[in-house]
C-alpha cells in the first residue's frame, strides 16, 4: 500500500513539474494542446467566427452527429447545424420561438422578456435513424418536438415537425437550470426540474410505450435511500 501511494504521489509530482516546465512560447506549437484560449485562436488568424445570434450567447446544447458530419447546436429560439469539416459551409438553422401569448404570460409572471421568456433549447438527443428529439423551455412552458435530419448526409434534410409535445419532466422551465437526459430504446430519462418555481427536481421517464414515471417529489434522498 505504501509503495502504491508513493508511486502515485511521485507521478503527480512529475506531472506537476512537467506542466510547469513545458511552456516556453517558442515550442508551443509542437506540444499537444489540451486548452486553447479564444485570444490564442484569434492570434492564429485562421479563425472563423460564428455570429449567429445578435444579442445572445445562449448556446446551451451541443450534439455531435459524426455519422452525418454535423454539429447540432440548440440555442435561444434556434437550432443550428454546422458542417464538421468546414463550419462556414452549408450551415443551416431553424427558428423555433415561443408564441407571443406564452411570452406575455411569462413576462406577466415577472420574468425577464429577453433573458428568460424565450425558447431555450435544452435537450437534443438522437431518436431514430432519421430524427432527433428536441426540447426547450418555451418561455417557462417546456415543449418538445422531432427534428428530421434524413438518413444520409446527402439527404440534406433539416426540418422541425410542426407537432409539439408537452415538455414537462423533459426540459426545465427556467433556462438557468441544468438538465441531464438520455434516450434509451425510445424512452427518455431526464433529470430536471418540473415546475415553474424550479423547486421540484426529479428523474423522469417519459416517451415510449410505458406510463411516465418519476422519482418522489421534494425528497432529495429518494435515490440515496434505495441505493443502500
Ligand atoms: C440587439 O441589441 C441592440 C441593442 O440593445 C438592439 O438595437 C438590436 O435591435 C438587437 N438585435 C436583435 C436582433 O435583437
Ligand atoms: C469553407 O467553406 C467556405 C464557404 O463555402 C469556403 O469559402 C472556404 O474556402 C471553405 N474552406 C475550406 C478550408 O475548405
Ligand atoms: C423516426 O421517428 C419519427 C417520429 O416519430 C417518425 O416519423 C419516423 O418515421 C421515424 N423514422 C424511422 C426511420 O424509424
């Protein structure tokens, strides 16, 4: 045991020494980089800047679709699709906003019209060969829909279904809140908040052929209690 700890500590010390000693600027380009700051990228002069949303940096959700060579991005009121090989080439975007009625209701409830009462995309998951499942906050009224991308990259399909589903227990109401979700065998498992106030956090199972279920309300120890 002592030898093991000794080895681990030694490795850590070596790692620290190396990371401290290995960055003279002239050798920078030869060392594999783990981090690249925005400033450094600008200095390389071959940076293409994406200026998609004029007044928002709310790009909440990223999904890599390697099969089709695309990066999907869920943002404020929009879903973007970028070409992985050349981000400037054939990028596509779909606007998806909350209705004026929803936005008004959100504003009357005391929320900020620009920063909260919009449709922030929070969930973007592969659904089947041709579709993704997408959910967003919908101005504090979560909604979901299906994004069609076609079966092959050549299809060039990128359209959102007009049919909208209830997004409660799938996306949070509040864009500030985080959510984690997975789609397995057609069922969506989501850890999210399911109320306007952002107090009711739980894990939900929705979609698919079973009845929706969720963990107990207002009991943060529910999972701990059962895992022993
Ligand atoms: C962005 O903000 C500026 C200044 O607040 C405003 O004039 C402009 O209309 C906004 N643009 C959009 C697209 O909302
Ligand atoms: C990327 O695409 C843009 C727009 O089609 C084109 O102007 C540019 O040359 C491409 N860059 C590369 C590296 O292929
Ligand atoms: C994928 O799911 C969508 C939405 O339910 C459906 O319309 C489509 O036919 C499905 N595609 C395949 C290839 O199963």
